[in-house]
C-alpha cells in the first residue's frame, strides 16, 4: 500500500498556526506604541462658553483622579440631568395637533 503524498490535516493545522502567528505579530506591531492616540474634543463655540463644558473637560483631564473630586461629581450629575430631561423648545407659531374625539368617528 502506498501512503498519501500530502497529509492534508497536518498541512491545514500548520497553515492555521501560521495565520495565528501572523495575526499576533501584526497586533503587536500595531499596539507597540506606549501612548494611545486620543483625538481632541470638538466643542462648538456656543458650548465652549458653558461653565459645565469647561468643568467636564477639566474632569476629563484629571482622568482617574476625578472620581474623588466633588466638583466633578456635581458636573457629571448636572450633565446627566440635562441629558435625561432634554425637551425641545416649542416655537410660538407651533400649536399642538388636536386629537380626534371618540364622538367624531
């Protein structure tokens, strides 16, 4: 009996290991810089005059030390309050649509 010329499962495993090794090397080369590249905040000119925005930027610069800062806690609380209670302003010309009454059907 004659054996096979190529052992396909062994070749498949070898190719798989090679691909994993290439992926590990590529990841290591990509993440070898010690400093992460952080993009700056893009703040509109109107928001830049807001003291809350300035305080939140200061807290962001403090990073992990901000969790113990009472001013940062107050700024985050106010930011959450503004976010979750946002109500768009209605203009004076806008009137609410009249709801149909059940007797109009």
